[in-house]
C-alpha cells in the first residue's frame, strides 16, 4: 500500500490560498496585470511589476552603445519616482550627468508645486548654464506669469529676498559698500542700456546715498543729448519797482554750503544789475537782490547746487 508523504496544510494556509486565487481571478477579470514579487536574480519580464531589495544594474564596457533604451510613441519613455529622494539621478565621469534633447519642445523640463522646478548646483563651475546658437533668441529666459520678477540674482543674502512686482530682472547684494546688485560691462559699447517709450530709460534712487553716480578717469563723467530738467532749477521774477524778488522755494534742503546760480533773463533798466543771492536755510528759500529797483519786471533763471 502506498504511503502519502504530502505534508498536510493548515486551515490558515488553505484560506490564504483561496483568497489569493480570488484576487487573481478578479484582477484578470478587470484586465489588469498582476503584481509580482521578484526575488534577487529573478528574470525581469515585459509587462511585469517587480520589487526587490538589491540594485538591478546594466553595463556595457565594450562600445558606446546605450545600455538601456525606453521608447514610447505618445507617452513617457522613462519614469522615475521616489517618495523621499531623487526620482531620477544621472552621473558621469567626464560628460553630462543627464542629457535631454527634443526637436520641437524643451530638452529638459522641471516642475514642482511648492519648490524649485529645476535646481542646479556645482562646487567649481556653473550651477545652471544656458547656451544658444540662435541669432534672435536668448540663451536663458526668465518669465513670470504672476506679475512678479522674471529673473532674480542675489549675493551675500542669508535667504533669497522677496521678488518685487512687475520686474524683469532684479539684482540684490548686501555684503558692504562695494556690493553691486547689477553690473554691466563692455569694452567699447554701453555697459548698461536703458530704453523706455514714455517712462524712464534708467532710474536711480537712494534714501540717504547717491541715486545716480557718474565717474570717469579721462573722458566725460556725464553727458546729456537733448533737454535737461532739474527739480532744483527754475525761473522767477523781480517785480518792477522792486529791488529784490520774493522768496523762491529751492526744492531741496539748503545749507550754508549750498550754491545758487542766477542769470538775469531781462534788463532791469539803467545800470541796475544782479547784486547777490541771500539764502534762508531755515525755510529752504532764497532771495535775489539787485543793485537798484527794477524799471520793469525782470525774469531770472536759477539753479541750486549742493
């Protein structure tokens, strides 16, 4: 008589096998592939889903052919995902770690809902480098759809400064008195070029320092082509029969070192001429005095220089 050597299965094992069979039947009915538990060194099959605890590696040490190619007609060729680290990482000993190319769309695109879409870092070279052979297109573009700043560059700041609204390029530096938010340099052209249709081509402002500073070693520090307007300049009049003008607001704070240039634009009559300019540093006004009473209304131009 034959002896049955099969090990009897427990009631728990029978229930588990039955549950697994029902799950497989349901998955097949829905047309979905079954996930597979792959142990190390198990073969990887097309259409399968596998898990493992060791790295799966492919290498080609013979020629320059690609080790692995993934192609999709309308979808994504390769997807990398990680819940806590990099989804895709590329490394190279002498060339690009990751290379992206496209005939009609961006070669590389990064997107994030709450952080940087693309992050570039380097210990000894460029963090991000944009290059273009096009004669009418920029190598790098920064565009803001939310009416914020298109490109922001900062130096010396502990954290990235707030981006000002409606700004194409914003430069920020805080190291010391020689820090420069934006620097433009050229050997023969314009270091910085500002163009405006109806606003200001270049605007400078300082709360306590110098709004615009021009310096030159051997050439001309400041040159203007066209009309020039100063808020500290204007015209006023010495009335007929008067020897002095009314108090004229200077438009700026006057000090003992302030200088007021005055030119008579009319003839006060006889030998009467300009005598002096008196400053009122308390009221920030000045008064023009003649050598005698004016025989007619006499207009004059003035310019205050600190």
